[in-house]
C-alpha cells in the first residue's frame, strides 16, 4: 500500500496549530469537531509530538480507519496504530499476566470494564508497571463506553506520571452504536475544560463543499449522542 501523505504542521490552520502547540503533554486531553475538521490529522500530529517522550499507541474504533492511518509516512517508529478493543484485551492480559480478559455478553468486544476497574484498583506495583501504556491516543472516541474511560482515567490519575497520558478525539454526531460516550461524559472523565486547556474544539470543514456541509448541518443534533 502506498504511504499516505497528510498535511504538515505548516498546513494546519490557526485553531489546529493551537491544539497542537498549547494542549498539555500530560494527563488527559479532549478534542472535538465535526467530520472533515481534521481530528484524525491532529491525532497523528499529536502522536509525533508525544513520541518524543515515550511510546505512543493510537487506537481506532474501526479496522478500516486503523488500516488507513497505519500508512502515514511520518508515523514515528515508537508509535503504532491499533484497533482499540484488541489493544485493550492485550493490555489487560499483559498487565495482569493472564491468558484471558473479563468479558460480558456474547459479542467479541463486550469487555467487562467494571471488573477491569476493580482489578486496577487492587493492582500490585509490578502489575501497575506492566499496565503503563505510555501515550494513548483514541480517535472516534465517542464510540467507546464511559466505563472504559472511567477505568483508564482512574489508572492514569492514580499514577501521577507525565509519560502516562490519554488523548481523545470525538464527535457526538458520528456515534455508531448505543454503547458510547457523550462529549459531556468525556469532559468529566478527562477533567477537560477550556480553562485548563484540556478541552478543544475545531469547527472548520475541509472535506466537503459548502453546499454539502450546509445540507448535512440540517440533520446535525449537537451534544445528544445521536
């Protein structure tokens, strides 16, 4: 597959550059925006920035987007693009030295985040070291459950380690399934607000014509999870 070129830092607009340059390099960060606003491009640039201080994992909800972004030619050597559910299972099994992971229901990705939350709370120091994921960047973040974010942020905040971070890119209006997180919930879990510069919004559309964008806006329901 040919490597995909994507906008350089010099090609980003003022708002996108502000997200790149001014968002904290530690803790949690939430970036929201509509389709075509460059969230995935910003996610890859953030990966390049954070890779200077440790390994980076970029998690996607769909395998199609994972395959697409895996071919960014400027992806640092210590950054990998994964299907997030697959990563979560491997992360848990490695951290707790187990062959299985807790799950509920009959679907492949019905991960029992309540049990993982309990296991994290009772984790030994050795287990905590193995659970250290470095920098985790999640694209399509609205399509993952709030329970997942609760477990991940609890672990991150308990470690007080600047090399353990969680960055989420999301949009309520692109939600695919019912088991999702609203922007409001993500802001709460990540302790993200404009005041602490951990919440950012990008609004410009670079993907469609103005007429298509105006037509699509007619169907947009903001902050509803739709």
